[in-house]
């Protein structure tokens, strides 16, 4: 069943492409160009939340992630970087869903296409990072991006349910 088209459908799709362009530009930057550890050293000199964060440790892409292993600012930067991964692909999945929901024959198809477009782009983005100096492509980042996109699509679906 076709739903009533919205004047915003194409705008959402254009915004999805804009997010993809921003992600591409970000992936074109070396790690050194994106590194904010020295800024965090200055901003977080007193190490706020150390008592809460010092006991958090986990493995990501075969590496131990903790304050002890990375240092305070590098740990915070890691969390921020992965938060940006999740949030960027949350937004990408949401925008694709909002743009496609009225253009497809069913909501499940719009949801599936939105997730596939976002995860496909995440895969391309990690491949692009393989070609960028000082960058490392990670399957774990594609998985994280996919969860972000899935969450965005689900939130979009819940917000637009009648």
C-alpha cells in the first residue's frame, strides 16, 4: 500500500546524501588530523569522572579499551569517536527511512532498504579508510554503524507510526 507522499521525502534523501558526503570527507582525514587527545588533555586536566570510568574496560577489535591501557584522554577520545560512529549512522539510517517510507510499497521494505544503504555505505567507508594513510578499517566499526542505522530506522518507524 502506497502512503501519501510528503514534501519532505526528497529533502530527507538529500540530507542522507549530505551525511554521506560528510562521512566521506571525515574518512579522508588521517588519524592525526582528527586526533583531539591534546585538546581533551587541556579540557579534562582534572580528569572528571575518573572514579566512575576507571573500572570500565572492554575489548574492541582485539584491543583492550580502558583508562589504564589508553590513558584518560585517549579513553575519552575512543568513546567519543565510537559515539560519533553510532550517531552518524543513526542519522543516516533515520534519514534514509524517512525519505523512502512513502516511496516504497511497504514499510518493512523501506526499513530494509534504509538499513542496507547505511550498512553498505559503512562498508564502503571502511574500505575508503583502508586507502587513507594512518587509518584502519574495522569490521567492528561496520557492526557499530549497522546498530546505529538499525536504531535510527526503528526510532523513525516508531515516531511515524499512526
